C-alpha cells in the first residue's frame, strides 16, 4: 500500500515557516510531563516524521483508564499570626532592579499621567508598578491630596494598563470592557473611562513616534482592586498549607459563573421561584470568549450584602478575548492554518481549553471534529472550574511547601501533559463517562458533588459540558443545602490581605473559642461590656471598645 501523500508539502511549508516549531510545541504540550514519569517521555518526532504523518490519518484514541486516586491525610494548617504581615520578599537581583527602574521610567513619570479624568492630569501621581505581562504593564496612580478639585470619575486610586508595542493596541479590549460594563455586573472588572487614541500632541509629550503611535489606544483606565487577585489569595493560603472551606469554593464558583454569563448573555442569569437559572429569551448573536481565564485575571473586589463578607470575584484582562457566533454549530475550524493556529495559541501556558490543545488537530478529520476550534460559551466554562480546581490543588497534601512545583499542576494543564480519563468510577454510574481531564481530582478532600461538577466542566467535547444555566442552578442549590446543613465557610479575615485588623480578628475568634470550651454552655445574654464582646467590637468597628 502506497504511503499517503504529505499534506505539509513544500508549498505549505514555505507559506508556514514556523510549522515544525509549532508542531513540536503541541506535541510536548500533550505528551511531556514533569517530573519525568518512570517510563520516560516519548521522543519528539523529527521534522521528516511530522511532515510525513501530519493530517494523513483520522483520529483514533486508545482505551482510557478510570481515575483510581485516593485522598491522603492532611497536616494541620499554620495559624494566622503577625509573622504573615509585611513578609520581606527575597533580595532583588541587579537585573530585577534594572527592570523595575525601566518600568518606572516608562510608566510612572508625570508625562504619562492619565488624561481626561480630572481637571489637571498632573494631579494624578504614579505610585508603583502592579504587574507586567507580555507587552502590557499595569501601574497604580493616586489623586493628589493637595489637589483643589476632585477627579471626574468616582475613584481616587486607579489602575492604568499601558502597552509598549503599538500592534496590537488596547482598542478592542477597551471596547469589550465598555460593552460588558453596560451589564452593571459586580463580577466584571470595571473600566472607568472609554479608550482614547493618542493624538500628535500626546505622542510629542510622551516622546513617541507619531507615524507609529498616532491613533493608537496606548492605555486603559481601570478600577483598582487592592485585595489583589485569586492567585494572590491562593499563594497566601498555600504558604500556610491552609485549605479552603468547601462552601467558600462554591461561592467563588458562583461568582465566576455569573461573570461568564455576562460574556455570553450580556447579563447575569436570574434564578426563578423554582431555584432554576433562566436564560434570557433574546440571546445576543455573539459570545465573547475570554481565552485567558486564570487566577491572575480574576480580581477580588469589596464585599457586598450578597456575598456574606467574602470578596466579590471579577473577571478581568480581556486582551486576548474574541467574539464568536453564539450557535456552536456555526463555529468550526477555518482550515486556514495560520488563522487556526493563532486562536489555538491564545492564552497562557497551563490554561488552554481542549479545543486548543487537543491532538485531534494533527489528524485528517479535524474539520469534522467535535473538539477542534469549537469555541464558544463552553470554552469559557472549561477554565472556570479550572480556577476552582487550582484553588483545590494549590494546597499541598503529602508534600512540603518547598516541594510543591509539579504536584500542583492541574487538570488539562498541558505543562504536565493533559491526561485523558473517565470520571465517576464507583460514584455516579448513571452519569456519562465521556473523556475528561483532571486525574488528580480524587486526591482532594472535598465533596464528591464538587469534584464531579468540575469533571463535567472539563469534558473534552464542548457539547458535553454543562450550560451556564445548569451550573448556576446546581451551585445555587448546593449553597442553600450547605447553609441549611450548617457548613462553615472561611472568615473574612482569611480571604483578605494579612494586616493588623485581620490578625486581631483571628486572635479574638481563637480566644473566644478557647474560653468557650472552658466556660459553662449558657453564657449571660446581652453582656455588651464583657471583655470578649469588647474585643470583637474593637475589631469589627476599628475603634475603641464600648
């Protein structure tokens, strides 16, 4: 039998100069794990082998094992103490110092102050660099206390995102955020002013080339969230080996589903009298796929009366977002290698959806695949529980903090090779056992209900994943059940930055619990001057005890 004619012929390779580099990247994503497994990682095919076999045969998958992992015992967490406040970071290297100075010079000087949101731009003072990723930098600016006027927005501290390369600029991201802001959802990070393009005067003031930068949106003015991101929270708790209460995770899950609903329906889904989430009758024509949902891009906002003292988690950073037809049947690969590859590579290593990393792209039947390029609401659903799973797995189980690195890589995080598996063994045999990811899920000390729902969201085929309405209905029902059953959740001070107030609150609660174990069961009611009552009031009100 004659060998199949290579699809990647000379003309194709000439038009796609990075083909071999990209194929090696995806092969390693799907096959190479860290640490090295006992059998070793499979060797990377040669260029000739890639060329000879690429898209010449249909996809065929071998048998997939069931998950057979068990949760080990966990050590007690480290209590919150003042040692957690102002922990000194490791010494700065010379290279890091130089990078920091360059960022300050390029972002925080007065000539870079945000304009159009106050009488004088010079009233805004650059404070510090909040973060950097790719070609974008986010910095903190504050309205001067010496200013005689107020800014024209409702904030005196803002986050300014700016870019160093003119292409691509921030126009699309800014417009997406303006459109999402119309939903007035608490679960979408807020843009404070419409995106503005640079004028010739702006370019001259900032020392930019007019031919390159005129008409470009260089910066966005965003709401500042001092509590940081979900990643910051995870890091703080991981350092203490302190797992989340399950009810807390359900509440975070609900925040993320509400945010994703705005991306699909331009509003959060409402719950009817039967506690079922309802999809709006007139759905928009397009859905916004985030493509970079990860814990660093989920911001912690101030709590409100609907979040029971916990931060309100918000989706942010829409720099890689793209719109697609809301009908999944209309979204298929383009069969243009460069276009398809551009969408596949959108995102951050370790957070891609199966629609992007699946090895089905390598085979001849990729156009009819139920996975390849099927971007839509389900693409947002996949990384949403990945973030929850990240929180579950961020706490070490049988390793010390210093040995965590590879143990905490999760789900379809291709940095460790996504491992297909069949879920629900000996748990819910009535549920479908389609291919999913997350072979370490059973190691976690959380309910089967939570773990199974996460596995459903991680189905390889997007059509098999639960809808946003099904997710919100399920999560809402579970939260009600948990509250009725008396489940505990994390205290407010365990979810915020360690400071004097949060440590005092933790110490007060610990003292009350310790003393309650020694005192009679029925204390005198209404004792507003007892020392524990005074301590509690001092913490919650921040003033003198009454």
